[in-house]
C-alpha cells in the first residue's frame, strides 16, 4: 500500500509540473479600447483589478484609443489581440476583414443627438436644413433616424466631428455624442445640452462589442475563451460594485487631467446600466437575428451593398473541451509511461463520469423547454408574446410570425391596426395602466384578423411608473366568425319566434271560436222544444262549428309535422 501511495504521489507531482509547464508564465495580450479611460470600459478594469485575467493565466495590457487608428485596424495588424468597437464592426466584416465578435456588452445604442439652447433643435424634424456633426457610427445612427422619420437625407449637411468648432460655430445645429458621458461633461462646463435619443424613434443597434481576429480564435481558442470568460466576469463585478471601480478609474493616467470626477463617472454608470440591462439579459448576449436586422438596415441606408450571412462574424464555440486538449494528451502519455493499470483505471473512471454526465444532460433536457419548443407551442396555439420597453420603444417577439414581429416600435404596431381600433391603443399609451385588455383587428397580409390584446406591466421605475410591458396577441378570428354565425342564428330564431307567435295566436283564435259557438248552440238547443225546425237549424250550426274545429286541428297537425 505504501508503494502504491508513493507512485500516486509521484504521478500527481509530475502531472502538476506538466500542467504548469504547459501554461508557462502566462500569455500576454493587448486589449485595444475605442476611447480614453472612463466607465465605458469598467468591466475590463474590474477583470484586471480583481485578478480575473490572472486567474486565467493571462497578462492583459489595456490600451487607450489612438487618434487616427480604429480598434479594428489595430487588432488586425497584430498590435492588439482583442478590441472594443461598435456594431459598425459589421461593415468591416462585410468588407472581407477577418473579425470575430465575442460578446455584445451594450444591448442598446449609446449614441444621442446633442444640441444647445438657442440652436432650434428639440426633435428630429428640426434637423432638416441644418448642419450636423457626426463621425463613423454616428453618421449611421443619423441616417437611420432620418429614414425612420421620413426626412430626406440630402436635407442635412453632415460635417466632420470637431468639438471645439461645435461650441464656437452656432451654424452647426447638433452633433452625435456618447450619451452616457459627454452630455454630463458639457453640462459641467456650463453648457445647457438638449438631447434627442434615436432609440425613442426606433433606431437601436448594439453598442460596444468585444471582438478579436479570426486568426486568434483559430490559433488560440483556449486563450480566446479564457479572455472572454474573464472579461464578462469583470463586467458582472463592475456593475455590482460601481463605486469601487470608479475609485480605480480615477487613478488611471490622464483621467483627472480630462476634468473627470466621481459624479460624472457615477452618472455614466447609471446610463450604462440601462444600455447593458444586466437584470434582463445575460451580459455579453448576442442574437444572430438582431445582427441580420442591423445588416438589413445598413443595406437599406446604402451603407453596404454586400449581403452575406453573419454566422461567421459571431463567435459561438461549440465545444469547450478543447481548452484542456493539450493537457489531456500530456496526462494520457504520462499515465501510459507510469503504468498501464493507471491508464485503464483512468479510462474506466472517465467512462463512468461521461455516462453520468450524459444522464444528467438527458434529465436536464427532458425537464425544460427550449426556446424552439416554446415557439412551436405558441405557433400551434396562435399566440404571440412580446415585450415593449417604454423608454427605448423597442419591441421583442416570441411566437407565430405572420409579419407581426417585423414591427420595431409601438407606432408601427399601431399603424397596422384597423382605423377603428387605433384609438384603443392610443388610450393605452396615454394612460399606461398596469393591465390592459381589448379585442383588436390587425392587418395580416392583405386582410384584417381579430386578435385579443392583453398587456401587463412587469417592471417599474422609482416612481412606480411602468417601464416594461409584456403582452400577448391571441388569435380569436375563428371565435369572432362563430360569434357572427351565432348572431345570424339568433336573428333567424327571433324571426321564427315572431312567426310562431302569430301562428299560435291565429290557431288559438281558430280553435276557440268554434268551441264558443258550440257552447252557445248547446245552450240554445232544447230537446223538448216543439219547434223542430229551430232545433234542426241549431244542429246544422253545431255541425258547421265541429267541421271548422276539425279543419283547424288538421291544419295544425300538418304544420307541426313539417321539418
């Protein structure tokens, strides 16, 4: 037994040495930011400060924005392995550049249109005939807003972004800014900014995304997965401990020199929290369908004429076991050298472990419905589930298609309703009740169909006003058709009942009259009467009354025997 323990100890020691040597002293990688240090990149600072990168055996250098060089160019040149960019990374992909998106940090666009008092801009239509400053993604946001609002693209002059010129030149009506930070900065400097949020008008793309190169995911899949995992863990920590990370940011080079203080970073955090939505969506979540929608919008704007699947843009590793492939090879080789017994024993244990894991996975699969199963159930039931974010005016759908899930705002949804039912939705938008239920008609294809609309508020702000509504559209077209059929039957029954009442009245009169005559004639009839002629006359009249009664009864039998 003692020799057995020694062998196990030696094998374990060799394994530990081998594992450590396989990892070396840790990989050194660079992360290229899209701007200067601020809370916009808090998750990466948290991953570095709290040792999440170090735990993954990574040494990460975080690089600030370099003027004149985009994050995409720096990553593809090899000067950095990972970078932060916007949803316009899709354009680089369409141009054939080998980029891979690892995670979408901002679920909503961080841009807004900023103007100043006295420059005549408070709503999108005010932009017509004006000069607007915008750069790169800001121009795309502006074009998309103009298209949504039906404002001609050529009615606006887009000029290069120059902050100093904007505040000096009053002929420039507005500029596109990062809404989580710049408005507070300019407000602190004494200006009175006015903002137009494009998301209020149905323009809402992904914001900051974490990306890398295709070669990085291919040649260093383990490192890619470790970097992504540590970064997302950092974002979770930063959003749960914002004040701690703000302290760290204030100590970074150049932050205080830019006039940034704790209050500004705190305000930036509060806006970013709404863009990331950690309470509703898993941090880093990305949806292929939404990327396809963004590509479609870019094509509509004429920004790109190339259309190909976004599948190769997104990084979804199918099997994470490759992270330990190299170590497994070393372990198996070492076990074969030490003893065949240990190899067989390890294979046996691993085999049992895999079997148990498969059983657990099978039980887990049987115990829950995935999204496709739920979608199938909703399709068969003719039910559509949807969420409406009142602040961002964004819609998300789950259920049957019928062209309804193409609506991106409540205004588009309203325009699809029958004109007689649009007032019902207006009443809901005006009152914003916690619960709402109405029968509506909505255009599906070329016809209107009846739906039961039920809405319930499920998230509220600090003033207990509804922020997010969840609703259902239930197909009641068949029910409505049956109701109309029942209405027609009811009208037919009413008509039939009326005719039966008339018939009953006439019949009762025809029966009663001969009976009354018979009673009267019987009273007049006198057996002892000497006037035989008078009695005969009475008898004849009795026969006439009996014949009339008989005729009436035969008519009644004839009528009631008909179907």
